[in-house]
C-alpha cells in the first residue's frame, strides 16, 4: 500500500509540474 501511494504521489507531483510549465508557457500569450 505504501509503495503504491508513493508512486501515486510521484505522478501527482509530476502532473503539477507539467501544469505549471503549461501555465508559464500560455500566460504570456494570454496577457499579451
């Protein structure tokens, strides 16, 4: 259980970083 929870947490962290990258790339276009 703990191992699978750790994997899920890693995927969530990666997902958050991906979303932040997308936001950072889109924000200038939306603001411009």
